[in-house]
């Protein structure tokens, strides 16, 4: 893993850089970081119900079904604070 000071400032798309992505992930609460990691593991797509089921019994980051929404909301809050202005949300709920 590269130390943060060695991360690039090249635009990866929509204004995101390696450094901004690092700051985004580092700023997340552990539960939200686990949810984001699960989405990456699932190839970027997972149903809300699947995420709730996965974390209800997760051995390292158990999260009650009622708290998953808060984890997802915290990702949006961190993105507003750390991410580039005017970008789409990293996590989007599609009914």
C-alpha cells in the first residue's frame, strides 16, 4: 500500500483522484467502510435486502438491519465533505 503522500492527483473520473478516494475511505465510520467494501466485493451492485442480510450475520462488522440505512447515509455525508463538488453519489439506491 502506498503512503497517502505518494497517492496521485491525476483525475480518475468525475474529479476523483487516488488521494481523494483515500481520504473518503479513511473518513468513513468502520460500519460504513465495511458496507462500501462489500459493494466493491459484489462488483458494485447489491440489493438493499442482500446488504441487510449480509451484515446482520457478519462476523467482523455485525450491523442490525435498522442501522444499514445510517451507514449508507454516512457515506453520502463524507462524500459531500471530502469528495469533488458536483459528483454523483458513490452509493446510489435504485429501487
